[in-house]
C-alpha cells in the first residue's frame, strides 16, 4: 500500500507535468497565432497583387478594344 508521502510525491510530480504541458501548449498557441497573422498578411498582399493585375488586364483589354473599334470605324466611314 502507498504511504501518504508517496501519494503527495506523485501528486507533486503530476502537477509539475501539468505545468510543463501548460507551458508547451501556451508556446504552441502563440506559434499558431503568429503563423495565422503571417498567413493573413500574405493573403492580403496577394489579394492586392491580384487586384492590380486584373485592373491592368482590364485596362489593356479596353485599349485593344478601342483600337480595334477605331480601326473598324475608320474603314467604314
């Protein structure tokens, strides 16, 4: 049978283990939070790049369309 001191030692050991697990989980939580913030920042930059590329493609398509329309109209008139 276990003595009271050995039970107290086991409880103390478990408390120490739980404390260590808590510290590790806190570190993991901070790492995940940091990675999420970095991911959101990168996605924001990517969305900005995509928006700029779409704008330039639309502008280029508009210029080409205007040129084609001007050529067609000049030949018709």
